[in-house]
């Protein structure tokens, strides 16, 4: 992974569904916080996975909650982002009334791409050195747990689309400002998460092509959930021989599990090689975590591995 990744103020984490985007976003946020950076992980899906990993089940939408020293999280809803935007742009009673109006919100949310623009606007606001939210302190780093690959690219290009369509007015200006921020390679980074399987690797390559068409690029790729290489190819015949000669059913089951894990790790090694060839110098590998669920303890482990690489 590039040494400069944590020099960004805003990082988008995307990837195919089910590859562990939220886990990687949380581990990266924790790694940054350990370095003394005031960090927040912003979730756009409303699932509040990072908060639950820390045992926090009462996190409300739009609340900036501290989970560990230097690490906070927020779950962004477009409705509350709309209300905040209106209060800033139309201060006083008018902005408050529009923000509280269900009819106005219904028509606004029906505009294609408006929800994406609003949540991105809040992520942008979190990343600013001078925040528009009254009394809010700035962050050194904002990590956005973005939607899955296809939708993630659409979200990233939404601000530029709005600025081109609207052309003039506050929406066009906001869209242009956010689009310029996303396009700023010094300010904004994009991180893809991928598991060592054929389809996620192929989709990561497609994601890269789609980003390049939008004049964006991947700063790094995290290969997540990599099985350990416990045995070499030379040791596989030894395992097979032990399997055939072992009289105990329990012993044969254990040896069978070892052979199965070796075969899976070998397949994953092939996919890792594909990914490293496609993204030379930009791939970081995280291990498979043998645990029922990803909680604070597992995030600490993954963050420690990330710290060694950054």
C-alpha cells in the first residue's frame, strides 16, 4: 500500500458486496487513530456495522460517536443531510421549515442522484478544515464506507453529473465543489477491497477501468480474508499418505481439513498473483479472521497489520 495513503483527508472504501468493506474501513480508521489522527468512519448504508462491532447499539443517525481514542463513526442519512444543508444555505426559520417539510423532502429525494449528492455532501463537510456544522471540530481523516462496486462508482461521479446538469445555482455549486474535492488526488484517496476469489478480482479490475473513465484511480487494493499458507506443495503428498494410513476417523478428519485448507490457500495464492500483476505495488493483504464475528478485538488485530504496512 502506498505510504502516502494516510496523507489524504478523505478516503473512499469500496468493493464487491461481501468482501469486507466495512471491516477494512474500520481497521484503517483504527490504524489512523493509533497514529494520533482524529479519524471518523462515515457509513452511507445506515447499517452501523462499526458501531455494533464495538458493542454500541444505540447510535442514532447523524451522531458522531467516539468508539476508541481518536476514532469516531457516523451513519449518514440523506434526510438529515438535507436538513443540515438547508439550515446552512437558508438560515433561520425558512431553512428549518423546509428541512422539516415531508412534502419538500419527498420531492427533493425523488430527484435522481439527490440522495447520493446529499450523503456525499456530508462526507465532504466532515473532511473540511473548517466545518459548517456549528461547534463541530475538524477531522484529520474521514474514511467513507461507500456502497458496493457498481453503485460506488455512481456515487463518486454524482457530484460532477449534478454540476454539469444544473450549471448554475447552489446545487450546481455544491456539486462542483464536491466533484473537485473527489478529483483532487492529494486530498482524496480511493481504496478497493477484494477477496482472493475469481469474481471479486475480476470486479476489482472492472472497478479500476470504470474509475479511469471518470478520471479517477485506485490508490490501493486490500486483498482481504487471505487463508494462511500452512503447508507447501511438497508436503501435500505427505498429508495424502498420512490420510490413507491413519486408522482413527478423527485423525483422518483433521488431515482432510488440512488438505482442504492447503488447496484453498493455493487457489487464493493464484488470485493474489493476478491482483498483484494488475496493481503492482498497490496490494495489501489482510488475513482471514477465524472468529464468529468481527468485533473490536479482531479490528485491533487487522489495524496492527495495517500499521506495519503504512
